[in-house]
C-alpha cells in the first residue's frame, strides 16, 4: 500500500507546522490526523510534534530536532537538515487545510483496505458470516467517524432559526413534543418520547416492563407513528397476543387456553382488525446483532418516515464481534443504540434488567446503580425510567396494582414520578384518574 501514501502532502503539513509561529496549525493537525496517516519516515516526526503539543511546548525547528535527538531517532535521513528542508518547502500556511485533507484521505483509504483484507481472511477461514458482517460494519463506522463531515461551527443565533415555530407547535400540542406514551402524567412529565433520545426502561422480572412497552407501542401507533419492535426474548406471536388482550380488554388466560365464549370471540376478532390497521412491525430474530438492528431501523425509516424503535431487551443484543469484557460489550451496544437514535431521528426505547442488589435494600425502589453494567448505559441514555410496584414486595400494601414510573434521568425532559394502574391480566396500563373496567 506504499503507493497510497502522499509524501508531498505529508511534507507540506509538517512544513506548515514548523513555519507557523502561532501554533494554530499544530493544534489543527494533531486533532485531525493520526500517526498512522503518515509514512514510516514521517511518523516519528509527527509523533514528536504530538508529544511537544501535549506537553504544551512550542513546536519549531529547534524544539522538534531536540526532541527527536533525545529519543535517538534523528538518523535515517530525518536530521536537522531534513527538518529545515521541510520548513522551506512551503512559503505559507494558507493551504494547510488542503494538505491535511490529502494526508487524511490517503490514511482513510489505507485503513479501509486493511479492514477489507482482514474480513476477507476471516471469510476464507470459514468464520461466522454474522461476525464478518459485524466487522465490516464496525470498520465502516470507524472510517465514517474519521471522514470530514458535519457543517462545522455555526453561530448559536443561526442554530435557533425557527425556534419560535417550535414553541408555537409545542403550545398547540399541549406540551406533547414527542411520540406520546401510554400515560398522561408521564407525557406531562417528559413531553413524550423525544426524537434522537435513547430511553432505558428497567425493572425487576414480572413487574411489567414488556406490558409497559406494548402500551407505549399502542399509544404511538394510534398517533400515526410507525413502531418497530425487536423482540429478543419473546416470540412475535406472544407479543401480538398480549396486544390483542390489551385492545379487546380480554383476560390473557382466555387467550392462553383458547376458552373464549361467543362475545369474547367477537371482541377478539374486532381487536385483530384494529391491530391490523396499526403501523406496528415486529422482528423476533433470536440473537440479532446490533448491526442488523441498525440496518433494519434504517430501512424502516426509509419506508415510514416517523418511527419509534423498541427493543426487548438490552442484555440479549448480540454485539456482533468479540470483546475482552462484558462491560466493553455493553458499552459498545449502548453507544450503538444512541447512534441509531441520532442517525434515524427517532426515539429508541430499550428494556433492561436490574441487578439483584435492589433486593438487599429496605427501600426497593430502583436507582441508577441497579442497572446491570450501569456505567455506559447511564452515560448514553437520555432518559431512564424505572418501574416499581409496591405489591411486588409487600402483599399488604394499599397500593395494589399501582406502578410507579420513576423518571430517574431526563437529559432533555425532567425527573419525577408518574403513577399508573397495571391490569396484569389484560396487559394494560391505565391512568389512575381514568381507571375503568370494560
């Protein structure tokens, strides 16, 4: 790959750094380029420039030569004479951004070829195809992150263009600025599920996480938003059965046994018709990778426009590649989920398990530290909702069937607690103020 280096552009970048007494060029270069972007001859020079810059020392002909000499690498044609030639090779730093871009482009091309060669070798060794696909996608993401992108810095006054229209829209929507949830109090607290947000919903087993998700599914679909569900734990047919019970107000036991009376069959049929008209899509592929979730979400976005993604649940997502620790694996998945929300301008709601630590406390209400592998999840999530039922722990409680939805983190919303009634047999969450039994 020697022919993919651009030694002339490398010399121009290094020359501009030595020529610029303001040190602005040094800052630009070290934040844009890496040592691997340079050919073997220029790597130690750039590495020394980075060392000087990070040590807050000026970079010029003398300081650079002294640093190189102290490291014993002024041989091989990179002595004081060569450094002087670099400084004399460019008359001005005016075009330094173009020189940097040329060096970076060459580096990205080499990185891409190395990545493809590694994946080709994996394929030849009959490796798992899913792992190869994941590796290619991860490599492509790394290349994309390195590629010059974005609109750059803009004035904050320009960023706020159209904000008055946003305020008017919020007023007309009565504060529901995102995709509506199943709870009126929760909507007032958060404004709904916001675009580009990663929302984590966590609770102990059997508290009602999946039912809560499905109630949000129905609320979003009724508002016209297409919902994509990735069910890693439960078959799609089981989710559909729960949704029918919710819509038809049918006891789930009747559906599990098939013992429906004529009226129940009529309600079931009506519910099936209602459900078929809702934009709800389910993928229950076991062991689905985060890369496959990203690709399918992108396709869903292309087909439907406004979408809302739900995943049940985080700890079952396949990272698609190997990591040295579970913490690194979860951190990668968590960052990827946030990126999916950003890339597709949609809310992503993910169910998560809680550790057993909550069981050891007097107050069983969950807190951030109860999230399994909590560090990266807590950092990447825009909103974290905990579900708590007092009757889960205390049979004598007065708060029977009451679920507290504890918004423990709300980066763009707020925090607080909303309560709803959970009718478990009907897979239904209902506002306390509107509780009724049909």
